[in-house]
C-alpha cells in the first residue's frame, strides 16, 4: 500500500487526471472513505480528464446508481452504491457486462462478493479543509 498526500482539491484533481492516463478497459477503480472524503470529487476529475472536457457536467449517480460516459478511454461507468440495498441489485444494473469497460465505484464495500480482485483501491481520509490522504492498493507496477 502506498500513501499519497493531497493537500488541496487541485492535487486531488491532478491525481485523478494521472489515473485517467493509466486506466484501460477492464479496470475497476474503487473509491472508499467516509461522507465528504472526496470520492465524488476524485471521480468527477477522473471523468473530466478521460473525456478531455474540464467543464463536463458530472452529476452524482447516487439516485440512478450508475452514470455512463463515452470517453477517450472507451466507456466509463460511474457507480455510487450509497443507496444500494444489496449486491444482487448490481446484476440488474449490468455489472457483469459493464466490467469489460472502466468502472469507478463509490462505496464499493456494498459490492460484497462481486468486488473485482484486481481493482485499484483508493481509500480517502480527511486531513482538514481540502487536504486528503489517499491510501492506494492495486495496479502494482502501473502507478
């Protein structure tokens, strides 16, 4: 596991943009942390970088559960599982098929047994105001 200090929102956005240069179809990026830790900000910055559009509107999929984007990397599916009752609902959302693309998952602990083994896991913790610590595991040799 490595730890990355993100002193402000700009650092979080730069980290997300770097991830977007490394991601490829079949990747799962799992974003963990408490409410307000910056999961949505990181996902939004990743999607903006992947689409090449810094002004891209990226609404939270907390009610729709998934929002899909056509990007330079291919399709990217942004999941917010905060409201998910159980992992069986993921199959109804097309989880099995969508994993061939890039998936960004907020609240991945709700995936249970459906959690991809080779995922990049980023656990964010608040260090005050806009500062965050990102604990990163996965993608050995790619980061």
